[in-house]
């Protein structure tokens, strides 16, 4: 049986369609957020913006944790991380804080490998988000978009 991720690698048309659907979903959500702010439906825009930024930082730390946890992912996904940081306005300070949560230094990140201890003890108390691997995330997105159920 072929899993959803393997199917995306085989069928390039399906992959393009999924990317388009995800992109339009993101755009729809961003427009909705803008509408909330413009119609003054948010009581405290500064607090709302701060919470959104915190969510973004936690999301980036989660992605970074998964990439660093799998040795080959950093080498193969470094460009995607750079793009993600640019798109989501993750500055160098936020990146360093996320690396610190992962137990990595900026130098180790640039070298592409952890020196000495793996640093995973830093995540023992990290419960801001449930961390899943990319296959789980992709298959969940496919199920949501195409209405598949388990």
C-alpha cells in the first residue's frame, strides 16, 4: 500500500494541487485575520499580535526540533528553513532562541551537526505544542483537504 507522502512523490500533478490548496488556505486565513483587525473585532490588537508572534515562534521551534532530530533533514531542508524564516519573519534572535531550546548553538547549526551531547534533554519539559514528524503533518493535511478519514 502506498502512503500519502509517497503518492505525492509519484504524482506530481497531485503534489502541485495540494500545494495550491494549502497556499489558498493560508491566504484565506490571512485575509480573515486582516478583516478581523480592520473591522475592529479584536479587542486588543497589540495583545493579539503578540500572541500570533508567540505562536509563530513556537511553530518554528517545533519545525526546527524535527529537522534537527533527523540527521539528514538539516542538510536536505536548510533552504526550506531559510524560506520559512523569511516568509514568517523569524529574525536571528528568534532563530537563536529556538536553537537554544533544541540544545544547539548557532555554530553547530551552521556546521550541520551537534557536537557532543545531542541536546534532546532540553525538550523534556517543552510542551507548548505536540511535535509530529513531517509524514504525519503531510498525511493530516491531505486528509483535511480531501476529506479522507482514518
